[in-house]
């Protein structure tokens, strides 16, 4: 009943300082260091919250976030669960994923990322911004296993989520060509999706073999299919 009268815990006080974007960087850095020294799951989760804000000086902000990534990496596997908890509850996921990449070998990293994508990026109750950000954070880390999960996001209700998935899936190479062409054809009411796929195929010089009649009939304005079956900008 009188919870509101209780003073904030040390972790709560440090979190407030850590996420204060006004003023000098010293208090934020000191708060990060103290949270890292506590070395508990709750303190580590609070430390990851540094990624929820951006300070006014961009270069300094980047350096602070790199520092926090290093602090998390130094903790090794002890930081994994707090980071996963953050990935499932916050949309600012790029830097936490960088920390996971530093901590985990690929054989552990990929199943964890697959799990987060299945639980969060493809959960209709997760915000589109969160779903899209999580998929974008896979950039540079997409494996066939991750791409297989992301194929489901090619049918997402949100255009930004679909477009993020298009670029992520394409990372594994031309083996995804047919799935992307099928996504193009099915996007009859989604012009942004068709433009994104047309641009991707033009840039990568992937052929539309096996789908040419359907692709030619529905190409967005400004694109054409060449005699060799490649999409080109006019």
C-alpha cells in the first residue's frame, strides 16, 4: 500500500543516471561501471538499458555504447540471459546483438537468435518497430537457419517488417531467389514490397527464370526485364 514511499533501489538509481541524456557523460559512465561491478542479472539487465537512449553528442554516444558492449562481453555467458530478456522486451536491439556476437560462438549464437526471432519477431503482439529492428539487427549474421525463420516474415502485415526480412533473407545468397520472387508475386497490393525486391534483384543481378511472365506483368514502373531475364532499372 505504501510502496510509493519506498526509496528507489541502488540499481534503479543507477539506471536513472545511466539513461539520463542531458548533461555530461561522466555520470552515465560511472553508473555503467557500477552496474557492471555489481555483476548480478538485474544489474546487467539495467546496464543493457543504456542502449535505450542516445545522448546529444553522437560520437560520445557511440563510444559509450561500445564501452557497454565491452562490459557485457567481459561478463561472458553471465550476460546472455539479461541480454535475451532485453531483446524480447525492447526494440533497441542492434547493440545488444553485437554484444551477443562477441560472447557466443556461432554454434550457440545461431540457435539463440532463431529462438528470439520465433518468439518476438514473428509475434503479432510485438510492435512492428520491434519486429523490424530485430530483423535488421541480424545483418551480417544471417545463416541458412536464420533465413529459414525469416521467410515467415515475408508475409508480415507491416511493410517495414517485410522489407527488413527481404534484405536479411537475401544475405544467404541466390538460393533464396525463388522465395523472394514468390513474395514479389503475392504482394499485389504492396507496391513498396515489389519495389524493394525489384531493386534487390537488379543490384544482385539475380535472374527471374521460371517466373518471368508473372514478374514482367507486375513490375513496378521504372523497371524492366532484359532479354537475359534480369531486372534492370530503366
